[in-house]
C-alpha cells in the first residue's frame, strides 16, 4: 500500500536524477570557462589559446622535428624559398590537425614550398589532445619552423 513516505522517496529519487546531471554539466562548463578561447566561424568551433595541457605530438618535440625532416621536401630554391615558416595549426578535440595557415597567407598566395609544408603538417599523426581542466578541447597552436 502506498503512503506519504513512499511518495516522498519516489519524489526525492526523481528530483535527484534531474539535479545531479545539471551539476556535472555545470562543473564541466566551469573547467572550460577558465581557458581563453575564441569562436572560429569557418570551422564552427570554439578554439582555445591557453590551456592546462597543450596538445602533444606523439613522441614529443624531438619526434615532431624528426617527422618534419623526413617528410618535408625542398622543391625549388629558385622560386623564393624562405627557409622559415610560421604555421598556425588548429588541432581538434581528438588531436587531429584540421586547419593550417602558413605565414598568415591565404591558400592562393602560398609558394610551392609553403604548400608543401602545409601538406606535411596536415599529414601529422594525431596529437595527444589539448585539455582545459579534464575536458578535451580544440587548440590553436603556433609552430615556428626554420630550415
């Protein structure tokens, strides 16, 4: 037989199930809010610029340098090869490179050498993803490269 005590237990259980998920979502939002970010309208993503844990190339910085040395080809020095690149890379929540800008140029302004560098960077294996708190986030990574 149902009584007031049983109704109270059921009501408390239902209310707890509604309140607890919203608490966990609030905690997730708080951990992400302390990291500076901007909205990239072309990628339709929030991109973070300063984090608790930056993305990491598999094997670290030495492995990244080795990857570039083994995969990048100098094509033709007569076309104005500059030897220095500033690559702005967007790495998504899974660690995949999803966008590359070389020397602040649009794609149609890139030299063949810069196009080659962009191809190599887009072929990077997945990074260990960036994190803000315990949440994996997309990250803008400036990578200076000198040959």
